[in-house]
């Protein structure tokens, strides 16, 4: 046993899209058996074992897992398929999602991944951002289109509404200045009205909606509380890996259990202006450019 006291759930990653942009880096850390990454508060280095005996499960978060696909055979060999994927496909306009993969590419990748890992790939329509370009009717139509295309590949759709953190407000204001697009938050009643339209669409496509970080929406039939990092889900996939882990919510109404997230903030070049993990697109792109030049991250 290495330095870890017990096997841990690895989150890869809420802070950046590791499968899309840092898949090769991740695999180098896997092969060396550990990773060192910054504590998000103190920025001090944190050491984390990635040896198979120290990894209980891996939760991947991504909008484009294609660069990771070439490594899946090796990951399967090491971790015995002990992971699931949160795969975000929103299909929003480029003003909101600058560098996301095209919807057709994302859907085909989703279907391919779900065929390889049945019941281990979950769709995220996340977050719901309301603007002049994306009013409620836009989301209802887009959600319906995507749900039909993903029917049979997953039974879960996780969703949330934009969290208006200060950095998000700044990015919205910049988009308003540059593109003339106005953004707005939605009060609870409007959120309920939107989700009441999404729920029957999900049900018609054999999906359950999971509300991420807003329990008030769970009063709607067909909507349940999200636990994005969830031991019960892990138990359904790998019963032998079940442990009793404490809840460690990341924000109000979060249902996640404890995990270790090995990502870096301000490092994802997707350029989504509603992203809570990036201060701005330019900083994230600069970080990625340095990575491409050095083939390493700061704590390597």
C-alpha cells in the first residue's frame, strides 16, 4: 500500500476537461503511479496515489473524451473498468461555447463510448444558460433533439442552471459588450416551468433527470436529486468496490460523496463563458499553450 490510507474516488475533473486536453498527461501520471497537483485554496502541492490498489473508482468529466479513447485498453487493464463518465453535450451557440466539439462529433463519440461501457456514460445537459440567444424555448427544443439522438445510450441526464459566480458575471458582461447578448438568471418558478417541460421529454426517451445542486426542482415527477460522485452508482457498476463514504458537498444541495479532484483551475480551453472553473478564456488558453510547449504541468 502506498501513501493513501484507503482507496479513494478520483475526480478527473470538475476543474478542467482532462479527457479532452490532458489525456496524455493523465496517462503519464497513471503509469508513474501518482500525481501531484495544486490545492485549489493554498496552491500547495498535493500528492495522490494513482496505483490501482489505491483507486476505488474514477469519475471522468468531459465534453470530448475522444483523446482518451486510445488509452482505454490500458485503463481497463489497470482499473478493471472501474469508472463512469459525465459527458456534457449542450449544443449551445458559439457565443456561449467557443471551442466545444461539434454536436454530431460529440453524439457519435457518446454513442461509441456508451457501447463500450453500457450504463457507465451519463449525459449532462449542463448548465442551462438563459440569454437572448438561448431562451427557455431554445433549451426545450435543443434538449429534445439531443435526447432523441442519445436514446438507448444512457438512462440518465444530469442538469443544472448557471451559477452566477462573480467570474461568471464578468464573463457574461464581456459577452454582452462584445456580442450584444444579454444574460439573465431564472427565479425558481421559471426554473420549475422549464424543467416541467424537460421531464416528459426525458421520460419519452427512457431517461431520468437528475437535478444538480437544486433540490427544489426534485418535486417534479421524473426528476431526482443528483449525486454526481455517488457510491450507490459505483455499487451498481462494481459491487465489490462499495464503501461507506461521507458526503462532501461542493456547494448548496450538492449530493456528492468524498473524492479527490486532481485538476487545475484556469486550464480548460473549451471557452464556455458560463464556466465557474475559468477566470477567463485567455488565461485558460495560455495555460494550455504552455502545456503543449513543455508537455508537462507545473507540478510535474
